[in-house]
C-alpha cells in the first residue's frame, strides 16, 4: 500500500509493530531535538549566568567604591 502523504522513506507495519523510517518522521524528530537543544542552551547558557554575575559584581564594586569614598570623606573631615 502506498501512502501519498509520505515525503520519502519507508513505514512498515507488522501486526502491532511499526517501523517508521519516513522522511517526515525523521524531520519531526530532528525538529524536536533542535527545539530541546535550544531550550537547554537558553536555560544553561553561560552568557546569561555570566552577565548576571558581572552585573552583581559591578553593583558590589560600585557600593564598595561609594562606601570607601564616604570613609575617606569622614576621615578627612575628622582631620580638619
């Protein structure tokens, strides 16, 4: 029996067993794998984590600089 909806390949059914080697199924599996890979990459991307760390480090360094500047100003005021 020929199925015109198949793009190519072979789909064999023997009893309740189905061996699907059709191009359509292979493309669908590839699409799913790429989607999973993209989702995994987005969740585990080092760029996103590093960007957050850099932002947190920058905020921390800025706070330390402001704190240091205040300490220097207080120190100078006490000396005057």
